[in-house]
């Protein structure tokens, strides 16, 4: 005899980034358009643009929480019992998609018993995925499956039913691997599971694309048989907003951590690229002593290093931003969960605390990104010092070169002045030549004296020119 369940339902909590650090207006508008498409994917282009503008008008509003639809919710087409509920939560678009199957003949929720072997949760999930065009959240998403038991069950029997539900929700399922914990809420038993795909040699950015599509964060909430379906639905409605906020903080922590893996990859790559410049700098003193250093070579090294410094600075700033994001959202997650425990006395939600308090998830993320920042920050100082050293050498060599040029000009000027003076004297005291073949002036005392006075300066000039 198979187990049965009453009013099986699924809520998807999906999160998209509204505007990220460094994103321009074009990208921010595209983020909004992609989010709208999850809600209005069945509309023609003109109708879609109208709905898009209704949501897009809120993009610069400073309010922390904004309901994006004038009707608050967009209902599924009858007889489907479901709806979309989109919000703007700070810099995040949040979307709750609720679906409970088909309504009964009277347009009311269908509270008849359903066989678990008929895989009702699989069908519910497939319909939700269809409703959002099989898209996933850019920040992440959480699936909440819930329903009412038909008879009193032991703890082990309830867990067996939860396992059956999980099999319907996740393809690559493994209860023991993915199980985080369980608790009690409003008399129902709640289970938390998280499937995370393994990283097999992908970079941070590549792996995040794989991760956000394949990971599954799932909660299964089974209510006892002594609660009515209406009571169950009422309790769900009372906690939806808390869950929307709690999961937003959770997914931003996870998203920031995997974004930091990409920034770490870029920083390590930049550090490797500057190693030749670092090694070359160690030979600068030797080249200075042997006069083999060329300004154009130094200037090229400096130009390349300045580009590397700019790239390194940007990546390091992004890493610091992800570090702050994790810290802030982890704090918000803890605060929201504590507030929920006070708001709903008698609840046991230790399974949700595991994400923030254990060494496996958020605490590990925070330690890792702190260590990465501490390890990679010295690279920035090294690049700055390297560029300052090269710039100093360039300035020194430029000064020496300018001084040598000034001396050369001075020598040439003195020589030319003396030659000119002597030539003037020679012209004034000697008769002009009778013809162009008359070279008698070469034997004149004035010419001989001009050569004698200017020769040392001309020789010095030639020596300097040949040395350069």
C-alpha cells in the first residue's frame, strides 16, 4: 500500500541579480528583461514590452522592498492553481512561483488524497519549470515542497515519505549525501537538503554556470494529519515573506563565494604574468653599472606593468567586494533566522542554522575568502613598488641623458662661437680671395688660430657622439 498526501504543492524561490558592481545601464536593463521573461514568456513582443516597462520603472527606486506588479500576484491560467509573486529586494529581483496542481470542479483547491507513487511533486516541478521557460536564477533558487499527511506517522515513516518526495524533485539524488538536517515548524516536520555538483577542473566563472543550473536546494515540509488543509495553507502564507528574505541572503552568500573563485583565478593569472618583469628587475642594477640599459626598454616594461597593475587592482577590488557581500548577507541570514525563531515560538529550525553556523558552508566560505584576500593583497603592493622602482630608474636615466645632451650642446656652442669669432676676424683682416681656386686663406694666421681654438671642442663633441 503506497503512501498518500493531501494538497501536494511546490513553491520556487528564485533570485536574479538586479544590478551588479560595474554593470552599465545596458546590462542592468537586460537583467530586468531576463527577469520579466520568467513571468511573461508567453506574451507577444508588444505586450511583453508593456509589462517590462511596468517593472523596469522601479529600477532606480531606493526602497528596499517593492512589489513589482500592480495586482501584486499574477495568477496561472485556470484551472491551474498557482501564481507568480515578483519583488525587488534591494539589488535583487526575487520571484516566488507557487503551484498546487489543478483546482477542483468548483474552482477551489483540490484537497483530495493523491498517491505518492503517481509522482505528484515531479509533475508540479515540471509545470513550474515550464512556466518560467526552464530558466534558473542568476543568484540561485530554492524549492519548497509541502503537503499534508493522511494519517498519523512515526518519525521514520515521515522520513521515508520525505525521501520519496526528494526523489521526484532531484535527478541526481542521494539522500545521505545531500541531507543537512530536519526540524519542526507549526507542527509539521521540515527537511533540508542540498545537492552541489562537483567542480572537475573548471574555472570559477565556468563552474558557477554549471553550479547554478545543477545544484538543488530543497526543503520538504510535511504537515500532520490532524491539521486541516486550510490551516496548512494559512501557515504557509504567513511565512512566505520570511522565507523569501532568508533564502535571498543564503543565495547571495553562495553566489559571492563562487564569484570570488573567479576573481582568485584572475589574480593568480595576473601574478604569473608579472613574474618575468619581477625577474627582469633583479638585473637592472647590473645593467645600470654596465651602461647597457635602454630607456625605451624600461618604458615598455613600465607600460606593461601599469596595465597589469590596473587589472590586478580591479580583480582585487572585486574580491574585496565579494568578501563584504558574504559578511553582510551572512549577518542578515543569522538575524532573519533569529527573528523567525522569536516570531514562531516552539519551532525547531536548527537545520537552517547549519548553513550559517557550521564549518562546512558559510563559515568555510568566509574563512577562505579572507585567506585569499590576505594572500593576494601583497601582489598589489609588489606591483606598485616594482613600477615605482622602474619609474625612478627611468627618471634617473632621463636626467643623466638630459645632462649629457646639455653638455654636448654647450661644447658645440663654444666651439662654434670661437670659430665664428675667428672667422670674423679673418674676414676683416685678410683681403678676399681673387677666385674660388684661391686657397691662400688656409695659410692665414687667423684661420690657423680658429682651428687651434675650436679643435678641442670639436674633438670632445665627436667623442660624446660616438659614445652614445
